[in-house]
């Protein structure tokens, strides 16, 4: 722990918070770590099948279409919010908004166990957390990304 060797620093820093332990996904955007996330929803690909009736066959053939990727939703409680907000604005104003990113799944010791490489991603929705001063948890924000390629890499 940084600062643990300074007398009295461990008392100031206290034990690791639940928020720090719960963020088990790290996202890298364009080579920069943008934050730790506690949830990633929607990673997936669907390959469709199209029935094709061929002349003379009683049972139609199933042809494969190219498939599609579902949007991915990143949920966080702490990160570089300005970076993601600027990215949303680049999409709105037509800049160079498609970016590649890496989502690393971490174990409880914060070591990567596998990673997902997402190509050509761009934000399509941002949602602010619920602002409740009486809540015992931190506000959770979300950003939803569309993309055109996904690869899973075991580490």
C-alpha cells in the first residue's frame, strides 16, 4: 500500500474500502487506463441462421449470416469521467470517435485473468447515477458502447 511505511499513514488511509475491492474490471482506452469498473454488461455476439428453401428439398437449409454484437454497458463508481464525457461529445459533433478499448477482468488481488479487446467502439448512451445524499453507496454511472468487433484473450 502506498504510504504504508510512513508512521501514522495507515491510520489515515484505513482499511481498503468495499468500493476499491468491488471494482474488478479495468478499461484501457487508446493506451490510457480510464478507470476501474464494477460491472460490465452485454458483452456478446449473436450469429444468426437464415432458412433457405432450395428447389427439390423438403427441409430448408440454414445459412449463416454475419452476426451482430450487442452493446456493452460499463458501470462505475470512480474513474476519469471527463475523458468519457469528451468522447460522448466527439460522437455528437462528428469527430474521430471510433476507438479501440480493452476490458481486463481482474481477480481479487487485482491481477488480470482475461481481457476483451473491443474494436471500433463509440458511446451511444451515458447515464448519471442516482443522486441521493441519504444512500449508503456511491452513485453508479453507466456508459453504453456500440462496436464492430470483439475478441476475448485469456491471460
